[in-house]
């Protein structure tokens, strides 16, 4: 009897907890549209509030070199951070970086604990429902790396050959869909795929171009023959859903920065040391928010 | 090539940053372990009372904390509270609260099991000798229960130290995260650094937990006599 009562009580508690959370979320959605003054409530900070406080809080990665990382002096560095510094300068405020993880980027924005996320955030329709994306400042596509001796420079060359991919990546879905006559050799982990390529178990390996480009640079005898393939994903800054003032400010700033080729300069400072001359900046950089294929 | 990796540890502020990370880990562990021991003892004593309401509440509290993964509790305390109630805790405060809640629940159950493992006649003899309830616990029950409590409590304490590595997900940068930051920052210039950094972290964790084991052994030996 006692045990049954206990379970009933537990079940009731779980239901109450679920209701409270669901209610909390709904309230938030309802109030967001008119909340720009944000008096300590769960809200975002408006442009004026950020300027008045003298500090903009930006969420970045702290362990994703060369996009967002911490140098040996303990300072934030990288492609995303370079842009963050500039944004703060144009806002006329100081910048405070917060270290975020892929799993909690959205939560940080939704709870207003950061003003902007600049953490290599790929734009997807699902994410766009939760946060507002600014204009893109970078793009990623697939890259294909192969041995110099038998360099693959176009996807048609792969017909009947073996291509190594990692499970669950966009490369796997892309080649299954568009090139069904390519034999795929699938692995669970990245290290396995690279080892397989070095051992000659496949003719080429495909994944995000940023990843293969950096790898090919460190491994003599391999070159990225195809640097940009498939659907291009863009990477953009994100703000709290409905924070239109801040979003507009970022978008205007990105357009203005195109005049001075800002992101190419950013590339030279942060990415060029890693990718070298093997890649043209235009394969990665998006200037003025306009993606050119 | 071999000295390349270890060099990273001594470059710039790297070593100091790793130690500062250790400080965060230790601060969090010490605060929460001490608080859990005190609150857990009270909770364990409450759990042995045969009062139905107290029994239910403590039981539900314990089961709730046990079922929930620590990560979920951390997310609820840090993001959930802000979202549902507008309470904005700092990451460290949220972590301290969650770890104390968790530690108290687990410690409470350990204390309870230690208390009920003391034979009935100990309680009865004490009462027969005219000890008050407080004196009974202070001089007869707790000293005996404490000996049975030491090994499982040490287990819990070391587990809590290890689990502090989760707090990075609510923005508290502790030792393990600093290590990963250092490794990633040097990914292209010193790929072998990972082994050295993780090695250093291993030793730092080891020397954080080892004194606990030593103290436990020492106590057990002394009480055996």
C-alpha cells in the first residue's frame, strides 16, 4: 500500500513539474514580443541597455581553434572572436566573452545570459525557430581529400570508387542521395576515417571542407581536390528571438564592413595560418552577408 | 618531438590557468562536500524517525535526486530557474546548490543505513542507562555509525570531485575545460600536447582525491584499535 501511494505521489510531482516548465516556456513566448525594457525578467537586453551597461556579452567557443579558442596568455582568439571584438568596438562598448558549448548555445540565448552567440553557429531551419540569425559571415560545404597520386577533382571521378565518410555527417547523406553509384565506406569516428584513407582502404574521404583542409595541410601527400561541394551551410551570429534592434545593428554592421573587406582581413589574421595557401578565402568567407556560389 | 608536447604546459599563462582551474574544482568540492556531510547527517537521522510524513518527504527527495542525472539538475538550476521564475543565478552558485542537494540526498541515505545497522540493543541499553536522546546519539550511536560510514562516504566525496567536470556546461570553467582549451589552442602546432595535458590533469585529480583516501585509512586504522 505504502509503495503504491509513493508511486502515485511521484507521478503527481512529475506532472506538476512538467506543467510548470511547459507553462514557463509558453509565458516566455507570449511576453517576448513586447518585452524590450526587460526588468530582470527572462528577457533579452535591448540595444540601449547594452550601450548603457557599457558591456556586450558574447558567447563563443573556447576550444575550437581557429574559430574560437584561448591563447596561451588566456585571451580569447579566433575568427569568431575577431568579429566579436569589431562588433563591440562599433557598438562603443567593451566585450565580455562567455565560454559556451555546442549543447548549450541556444539555452544561453533563450535565457538572456548572453546578448549574442558567435560560436560557429550553423544556420538551420530548426534553430531559426528558437533564435534569430543575423546575416552570415562564413560558409561551409563539403570537401573531398585524396592522395596526390590519384587526385579526385570532381565528384564524377568517384563513380565505382570507394569514398570514406563518417556516419551521421552531411557527407554521408549528400553522397547517398546525389551519387548512388559511389561506394561508401562508413566509420563511426573521425580518427578511423583518416587512418583508413592513409591505409588506402578508400580512394578519397569527404567531410566538412574546413576539417579536410586543415588535415591535408598537416599530411604530406594528400590534397583537397574538391574544396566546395554540395549544399552550402552558412554560419551566422544569433540573438534572442525578437531582439530586432540588436539584429538590425549586426546586419547593418556586416554590410558596412563589406566596404573594407573586413572578413577577408579576419581570414588573413586567424584562418590563413592554419589553412595556408591551399584554400582560397572565398571558399569560406562571406562578405556583406551575401553568399556567392 | 617528445619535448614539444610538454613545453605547452609551461608556455605563457598555461600552467597558471590550469592551476586556477584546479582551484575552481577544489573550491566547489570542498564547499559542497562539507555542507553535504553536515546536512546529510541531519537528513539521515530524520530518515530513521518513523514519522510517516517525514518518511515520505525524505524518500521522494532522495528518489528525485537519484533519478535525475546531475547534468539535468545543473541545467534546471542554471537555465530552468531563469526561464521559469526569472531567477538569475551565477554558474558557480547554481553548481554549489545542485551539488549540495545531490550530496545531501546521497549522504543522508548512507547515514540512514549506517544508523539502522547499529543493533537495537545498543539503543535500548543506552536508554536503560538513563541517556537522553541527544546523549544517546552523541556518545553511543554516532561514534559507532561513523566507522561504518567512512568508506562509503569517501566514495561519495571522490565521486563528487570527479563530477565537478560537468559544471562547464553551465559556464563554470574548471580544470578539465582549461585543459581542453590548451590542447585545442595548440592542435596545429603541438599535436602531442594532449597526452601531456591530460597526464597533468590526471595527477592533479589524483592528488586532490588521494588525501581523502589517506585520511580515511588513517581513521579506520585508529578506530580499529
